[in-house]
C-alpha cells in the first residue's frame, strides 16, 4: 500500500520543482524528503524519479502517479468533509488567505457574519499575493483563500484546487487629475496605448499585478518605462496623484476618499474567486466561509456606482 504522506511529497515535488523547496514547504530537511521519496519508489516497485542535470525530475510513471495522487487527496478531503458534517455545530480553526484589497473590503463583513453565526470557529487571516495561494492551499497552510486573476493573464487550472467565482471588476488606468488623459480626445483610443510615453508605476516583479501591467503594455505594442514599484494600490494612487506616473487599479482597490487622479475604464477585467482544496467544498466550515464571502461580494456589487468612471470629486464606495 502506498503511503499517502509520501505521495503528497511526490505531488509537491511536481509543483515546486526541487527537493529543497519541498523540504522548506514541509519544514523537513532535504535529506528526510529524499529518504521518503526513495521509500515511496521502493513501495511502488518502479522508478518514479530520475536525474536531470543537478536536479531530480519525475519519470513518466512518476508524473502519472502524481495525477492519481490528486484524485486520492481530493477523495480524502471529501471524506474529511463528510465526517465534519456529521458533527454537531461548527468549531475549530479555519485559516483564510486574502490579497490586500480583499482584506480591506470583502473580508471584514464575511468575518463578522461568520463570527456571529458560528462563534466556535477560530478564524485566522493571512494576507498574501494570489500567486502564493495555490501552494499555501496544497500545503494545507490555508483552508480557503480569496484570489484573483485577470482576463489577459488567466490562472492556470490547478488539479488540486476548486473555486467559486465572486466578483468581476473593471480595471482602470489611473492618471494625474491635472493630466490630459491619454485617449480622451478620441474615445476609440485605448488608454493604455495612449500611455506609451508615460512613466509607469507597477508592482514588484513576481506579483500578479506586475505581470498584468507588463502584459497590458506589451499587448498595446510597447515596453513600459517603469519609474516606481508599489504593491499597495493606495500607495500607487498617491504616487499617481503626485504626478509620478500612471498605473492600473481594479475597482475593489479604489480608496475613499480618492486622491486627485482621473480613472479611465479599460476593457480589462479582474476576476475574484474563493479557492479551496478539491473535495473540500462540502466541508461545513469551508461552505460557511464561501457563503459569507458570496454575501459580502453581492453587497459590494449592489453598492457599485453607475457605469461612469469614478473621479476624484465623486469617489466610489471603498469597495469599488
């Protein structure tokens, strides 16, 4: 019989790429991970790993076993959900991950509702970039997580995860209020294309926000001149208001009151969802979190202003 804990290590090796990364994720030593993978290979009776230069790679059989492992782990999640549903009341810890603008907007109302309706739940929140969410869920450091992607940079499907859609937001190009915005003279002009000669404020390389800004500019036919890097949208808007450049801001991240900037709506959309491990959707605690977040998202959607883009003198609701 194959050991599930060892199968999990093999699955994580497939995602993380190195034994050192798997060891760090599980707070093991690299030697311990290697020993466990060697034991799994002996159990399987067939080669699962092979050398690829200085690294270890999965053989075709090893990769096939990882696909089976995803099914096994999802079934175990479903089994845990069934057991949890048979207990009286909701209790225990629920670890929630969220990106910064969701922590400020979507999450507070959901936490209030969960604490009121299920006081025995022990809720903890971790702020993190969406690119870190899949690994945190797979490694069981989180139970549910608010995450997002953009229509021009869609997230790759992850066989270990499922999700429920929550919001579909407009993304704006923020420019200084005193600036003659690119594209204003011609409504057919793409504001991003019109910002070819502007300085840009983008996120840190490796974040989703950085990838989206670079992709949007490249799709418009140029490489942006990056003047500043800011991962917080409030900081980005302050820099734009100070005439330091332009940047992309989604609805949910618009602050109140809005600094003196002009927001030009784009065809670009950000899509927010709540993610969890495959098989865990029916776990009562996960289902309660999803329901509370859907209610919070519906409230935000109902509070959205008319379709005209918000301005500094007519700020939107803090939730966008």
